[in-house]
C-alpha cells in the first residue's frame, strides 16, 4: 500500500533538518563561527556574513558582499532594529536578504546573521538560518569571552610588569600602590628568582608556574630577555624548591638571598648571577653565594661620595618640556648600567631617546660611558643611593664636611681584602693562569671581546670560552647583563691592577700623600666603629 506523499515529504524534511542541525553543531565544535559560516555557504549558495547593527562585517568569507548586497544587508539591519522583530526578509531586484539576530549576554550586543541569495531562495533557507543562530550565538559568545579574558590577562600582566619595573627602579611606594590595587600585597622582605626557559615556551611555563604556586608569588615575564621569567616571593619563608616537573627538567633557576623590598634590584642581580652559575655548573637551581656588595663593604662613607658624584644630575633642571628631568636621567642610567641596549625594552622608550638621555648624563657628569672605569663609578654611585645609608660625612679640623674620593674609598684596607676575596677563585692552584690573565685584559680593554682577542693573540670565541670559565669560578654573570663586570673592575682597581679613567680620576691636590694616608686611616677607623 502506497503511503501519503505529503507525510513522507514531511518526514524527509524533518530528517534533513535534523542532519543539518547535527552538521552545524559539528562545524561549531570544529572551528567555531568561521566553520559554521563555511558550511552554510556550501549548503545554501548564499553569501552569509556576520555584521554589526551598523552594517560593518564582523566575520565575512570570500568573496565579500558587493556594494548592492551590502546596502541590502544594511537595510535589513535597520528594519530589524526599527520593527524589533525576530527576523527580517527583504526582496530587492534579483536578491533576497534575510537578517536574524544572534543571542548575546546581558550588557553585550551580539552581531547579526545576514544571508544574501539570488531569487528565488530555497524554501527551507529561513528555517536553516534560524537553526544556525543557536550554534553561532554560542560560538560568538565563547569567542567574545575568550577575547575579554585575553584582554584582562594582558592588562594584569602589564600592571604586574609595571609594579616590578617600579621596584627595580627603587620606587617602592608606587610599586606598593600598584600591587595593592591588583594583589597580592608586596611583603617587606622578598626573594627573587630568575628562571631561564626556551623563549617559545615562556608563556606556557609561566602559566604552569602560576597554577602550581600560591597567590603570594609574583610571576612576570621579563621585559628585557625573551627567555626569562621573573618570580618574586616573600623572603620570610623557606626558599621554593618544589617547582613543576617540566620546569625543573628543562629550565635553569637562579635564586637570590632574602632582601628588603626596596632592594629588589639587588635581589634581581643576585638571582641573575646565580642563574649564570647554574648554567656553568649544570645544576638546575643555584642560590646566590658571594661576599657583600662593595657599597655595603665600604659603608656610609660611600654615600657621601655618591651624592657628590651624582650632584650634577640631581641639580639638573630641564630646559624644555620634552627634556628629561633628574629622575628620568637617574632611572635611565640605572637601566642602561644593568641592561645596556635592553634598556629600551625595560623603559619602553625608543633607542634614540635612550641615546639622547645618555648624552645628557655624560655631559652632566663629565664622564665617558664608553669607558668601563666611568661605567663602574656610575654603577657604584647608583647602587649607593639605593642603600639608604645614614649621613656620616667626614669633617676636617674646621668642622667642614669633607667628601672622600673614590680612590680613597677603594684603598681602605678592608676594601682591599674585599677585592682579594672577589678574585680568589681565579687564583686557585688548579686554575690555569690564562683565565685570570684573560679576565684582567678584558676589564682593562673596557670589556670588549675583539680588542681582548687581539691583545692576547687568540680568537674571539676563545675569549668567550675563557670568560665563561671565569663565570663558573666566580659564580657571577659576565657576558650577559646585569653583569658583575663593574664590581670586578673596581676590585682590580682597588688592588692597583687597573688605573682609574681620567674622567673620574681623583685629584689629591695640595693635601699630599701624608694627608691622604691620614684620611684613609680615619675612614678605616670610622668603618671599624660602626
């Protein structure tokens, strides 16, 4: 017995519609909005974009709508807004345009689905488009939330980077304010880690690290080095040793000592040196282990010298609105001393701006920053200003404050002992003499590889290998900044092995050698009583 043709056609249509809905859902799971639109175009032969209520395409496949088709779609969008109906169909010339709204979320305006097809359109096209709006709405909402999440993550990352940037430049109060708004609050004592990872894996490793550690840790991709992650944790607890397995298996970790929050820059330098030591010794994690920084070894007397050395910058008043002020010059000097050309990424400035500021600094201080001696003096002065020593000026017989010279500070007996301790690993019996010779020559020639190679009649790669050996012995970074090159230069000068640059040459004047020795004795006695 033959069935009812109308019923059979309805059954076939229902089956076809169910198959279409399944295909739409599969396309949405596979590729989101673009995959669904491609399926609809193949299924109907129409041009089907997503557009805003103003007619701007949001998702559009090739070929794009012609001017006439775009005008028809815009007309449909306006009519839909005026009538506030669920769908609009417009016939014009040889085209039919169907416009349907997608479902958004509260406070979020979703785009419109438009289909422009030649007349006559297939009878099932409106129903097919209505079925597609559900999958397209969910796909659009998922993509919208994903974009919002990326924006929030980028904003949070930028804020965290700003807080770390403020800490590294000594602006502790401002960093606390930024951190307080974002959370967690910055502790009084901190420990810094620098983690070296493959650059292509850095974002993924940072996410793994954030998921595996507590909320008190600050995890920030380094703005200067693409293969470094900066980690800050409270310094009042035991150092972290349990890192994610993939991290400890493939990455190097340098750890600082616990330092006051205002000395985060010191902690960063310590962690950087520990990282260099870890690479050289093939240990995955190493803690910083070295004698105190030169500024701490000298004591408050270095603060008076640093104040006098940097006085021209502190007294600087910009002549034009676009000229850098004293704070910008000091921040630039500290960043350049630490990162050289990487200061542009650290400070977010153009290389021409960096060059212009360095010219200001050289002119104000009367130094030549191409010379390692002048760099070392500037590095020591900047470090002394962050040490927060109490004022302890030496006074002459008339009670007038006297500022010690750099040579006088470096000739103090306990500073010579400090210098010998810095270089002791190079003088061990089992260390080849050419290692120390190469380092000394390199320092004397302003830390330049080419001239050092020429002076020693060896290749540039041999110089680098010997300096890498020195890094392992000293447990300090030399070839990558922040480097220990300035400390080592000052140590060599304290031992009389490298002369001071003429730009920062200290003049004894009319005091004579006997008076200079008496001042050295007084400085040493003052240091011993503190």
